[in-house]
């Protein structure tokens, strides 16, 4: 009787495991990355078909690079598919659009930069998205943003600036800084470890519930 219910119990267990693993990856991101955006935290996904469970990071790009591209490699063992890493969606966009590999750091003391920070010092994802939209379509709002690349000529240092049209003022929103270390999560290792610990218990739980029906 147990054997007849085992396939269905296994499929149900894999689906439950998918929800668990997505939450596990989100918690890993919160611990490893500094102030990850809601866009980044939503990027883990799972797909369950029969006895196959696929867990991954979204490769759909809302702007700039997709989370699968700008997050750290998913396997610390390395390999030929490893690419340079940008730790946030904003840095991914800077890399994709302007070839800037440095990290965009908000200027807390400036009028333009302070609005991108929340009460905890993290980036406001909606503000960042608005910034990226403005950079893609300059002049579409009451103010406009522009990027000064490292090493470019001019009196302004490298960074992202906001130009206020009403008063013709310019304020630095982000400065560029060299990345000291690359935050990295071993997604593959985390998934395998959690699956080995959780799946047997989930299968037994689902099986017991089916037998009780």
C-alpha cells in the first residue's frame, strides 16, 4: 500500500521542498549580501514536474542585467562559465550600459543621494528603478540623471549625478568605489545540503497523510 502511494507522496514532497528552498536562498541572500533589493530577493524560483525539481535564479532582466547574471556564481567549484560579478541590480546595469565595474555607493550627505536610502541604510528598490528609467530616457521627468565614467575628462568626479531643471543645480547621487571583496553564495551546495536534510522527512510526512485518507 505504501509503495502504491509513494510516487504521489514524492511529487508532493518535491513541491513542498521547492517552496522551502526558495525561502532558504532568500535568507542566504539577506545574510550574505548587504541590503539586497526586493528584486534580488524575489529572484530564486522553483519548478516541479513529476519527479523532477528545478531550482534556480531568474534570468529575466527588468533592467540592465538579470539576477542570474549579476549575482555571484552558483557553484564555488568554478569553471569556464564563471563571469565577473556585480553585487546589485544597479551595479549590473552600470556594468552592462557603461562598462563600469566599480560599485555605485550612495552619497548620504548629498541631496540627490540621501533619497535612495531607507531608514536602515539600504537602497530603495523603487528609487533605483526610477533612476535606471531616467538614465535610459534622459529628460523624461522634472529632473534628469547622468553618469560620469571613471577617467572621463571634466570637472566632475566619476559618479551618477542628478540635474535639477528648475534651479539648474547638480548633486551627486552615487560615487563609484572599487569592490574590496565579492560576496558569494554557494547556491548549488546550499540546495544539495538542504534537500538531503529535508526531503526524507517531507516524503514520510506526505506518505503518512495519504495513508490516513
